[in-house]
C-alpha cells in the first residue's frame, strides 16, 4: 500500500512539473512573474513557503525603462552595440544610475515617502529637459533603444533642480485666487445686435470711391466692422454694415437685427459652435450670453504625457482660467516614479501658462490599490478634485469644472460656449474623436465621456469627487433632488458634439515606442490583461510594429476609416501649426519605412 502511495505522489509531481514547464514555454515569460503579477496572493504563498523555488529580488515591473529588467539581446543587437556601451560617452566613465529597486511587495503597504534628512551626495545630479520626441528621426533599422521620451542630461553641481521634491516647498499647498475674466468676447452694434467676435463675419474695408473692391491692407483689416442683417417685415433682409454716420430712418414696421455668422457658428449671436448646434442639448432655444462670464477650471492627472500637455495648454489657454495638474511620485501600479512634470514646471518649460497652473502633489499610494488597480485609478481623481478645489479662492457656484484624462483634449470652441452662455443643463459629456497610437489611426465612432458640471453641482451632488462625476449615475447621489430644488434647475445630462461632430480628441497610447513601454510598466493592476507583465509585449520592435499596423496587444487588427490631416477636427490646431515637431503623431512614422523595405 505504501508503494502505491509513493508511486501516486511521484506521478502527480511529474505531471505538475511538466505542466509548469509547458506553461512557461508557451508564454515566453518568467513563470513566477506571470503567476504572481495578476495574483499577488500566489506569490505571497510561494515566497513564504519556499517549497517549489526561490526567486531573486527582481521587480515585476519598473517605473521607467532604465530601471526595468533588460530585454534579452539577440546576436544582432549584441553586434550593433559592440564598441560602445549605453552608459559610456566618448570613453568616459559610466554614468551611475539609480540603484535597482527592491522587489515589489503587494501584500505590504508602501512606506510613506521620506523627503527629510536627504543627503545631497547620494542624489544623482541630473536634469530633465523636455525635448521633441518624434520617432520619425530614428534610424530605420529599428534598433532597440530603451530610452525614455525625456532626455537626461548631466549638469554641473551648482544646478539644484536634480531633486524636485527638495525644491517643492509649499508649491503643493499654495492657494489660487480666481480673477474675473473681463475679455470682450461680444460686441454690441449701434443697431442693437450683440455679436460674438470670433463667430461673426466682418465687413471688408471700403476704398475711397466706395466701391468696396479695394485690396485688403493691414490698416483696413484693423478697421473692419461687424456685419449685421437688417430684416424688415415688409421687405427682404439684406446685409448692411455698421457705420458711425447716421442713416436714413427705416420704413415703418418692426425691424429685427441679426449677426452674420461665419461658417461653423450659429444662433442669433453667432456664438454657438457647430459641435453644440448638432448636440442633444434640449435647451438650445433658451441660450443667451452672460453679462458676467463664468470661470473654467480644468483638472487633469499627468504621468508622462508632456507632448499632449503642451497641446492642451495651447488649445485651451484662452478658454480655461485655471489648470489643476496632479502628479504623484507613485505610478498607477504602486511603484516609485520621478516627479518629471514638477521638474519641467520649475525649469521654465511651462512659463507661458504657469500663471494658470495649480500644482497638486499626491505623495502616497492608496491602501489596497496594488491588489485592486481600480482603487488606485479612482483615488487619483478623488484626490485631484478635493485637494485642488479646496485651494481655490473666489469660486462661484456657476463656475465650470472640467475633468479629463491627459489624453483627452476638449476643443476650445465648446469650452468657450460653456463659459459665455446661460441656458445649458448639467452634467455634460464630450464626444471626442478616437484614435490609437497617433491621429493617423482614426477609430470608428466617438468616445463620449462625462466631463463636467458647475462648481455648485460638483460640491452639492458629487461631494467634490471627480470620479463620481465621471460616472453616469448622478441621479442616485444623495444631494441630487436637493440641488434641483435649491437651484430650480432640472438636471438633464447632455453631450457636447455628436458621433459625427467631434468636440475634442482622445488619442490613446499616443507616445513614442519608449513612451508606450513606460505606460505598459506603469499601468494599474486592474485592467486585465495587464500587457506590461509580458516581456514580449514590452519589446520596442514589437511596439513599433503595432504602431505601423494599428494592431492591438492581443494580436487583433481593427478596421480604420480613412483619415487625412486636412480633414476637419483631424487634430488640435497647435499640433497642425507645429507639424514638424508632432509629425510622429500626425503621420505613421513607420509606414514609409516598411514600404521602402518591401519595395
């Protein structure tokens, strides 16, 4: 009987070992890493018992490509790197990088960051500089270069911005006082029309003979006057020009005066953009310009989307009064990361809009966020909203609050409409043009994201919680009915734009291959499968091939409608105006190279 038990145990053991080796061969990854990444409890049991094997202290993922496990080099890669290492420059000694981080322990709560008693001699004297990150300038041989999109430069010892936390001071505690926006967006004509400047046609300058056929000049362009339409009940309407000289008295009868709208603008004031005109807003007929303009607050979390961040600031700088930007020294996966945005903010990269930036610093990782990534994802928006809004002074209940992900960029026209007009309901969503890896891979339909409401609704209904706003269950909130009764407003959700008239852009995974690699290893532990756990998915050559074909990490390739950079709402205006810098997002950087190699 004892022999049978021994034989049975040996057979079961052989079967288990064979299965494990077969599983490992199928997935091309470290077995323990594959098993432990999505299921931390398995790793905890294995490491505690130590019955099957022992694993070296290697992190599952890393906060940056430099800190992560180096990819396996092929013979061709070894030959290509021969004669000079990455850490050497011109035969000089290697640049010492940060020590390899310890193995993540998801079952242990991360320690609070220690910013005090820091020895300056132990800090690396490096400086982050925002540089163009266009892969179109890369060599076509697709060599592996696990370099981040942010260049690292060695600076003299006197540069003290190597550790942004040391210079943070009270930046993350400062308050911001909202000022009134006194910009004259509307002009009132002598005939009584009130016209939106940006959406109203202007009259061409007249020549001395009064024929109106003279060539436009700079001085004439500055003296252009608003066109308005005079409609008489007894005669047909005709376009007239507002003049300072008195005109003959009109005929008897009621006279209506309207603005002459430019293409893309609608309504009696020429202030309703096409994205609102074709929206599902139920109160379009009750829209009137405000005498006292709303202030707009745009809140975002940032990781390493610095190219898109510049686009957002330039697109919305004239419509948004305050940008709340939240950065954490933890990734969404719970690992330490550098405060790259803070460094760029301190070195002057964003000086052109710094007077409108309120910096929020999240210095801890939520409990349970490592085991359930959605806890960390929700907490980012909660902390962003509550900490940021609590530091703003001079808020009014009718000001506008807008929250986006870093890859969601609303169009300026829609945000200006919210700022200038009364009569729209809340909360509101935004229909965004969807694209993948770059604006050249346009996806079907639109992405509709609940993005904003008034400050009063944010406080009374959502309890200043941004993640509650992003969800569509506002009518289940405890303060929903009370807010309706107190304000007299009927809360009806609507959306800026439509699936055919976009009100913004959502560019998913729009980075260089190195940026996509960083996004993979920083992703939260909740959106499965977590592709950053697979070594072959982190390979830069594999990522370049995905960008070239538009494929996804699961091997599928969807159908994309044709797109042209000249089409309406292809990309934000700032990107098109700086086409050379953003070429890697506006044109497929690897399509031409593959065509040349195929030819």
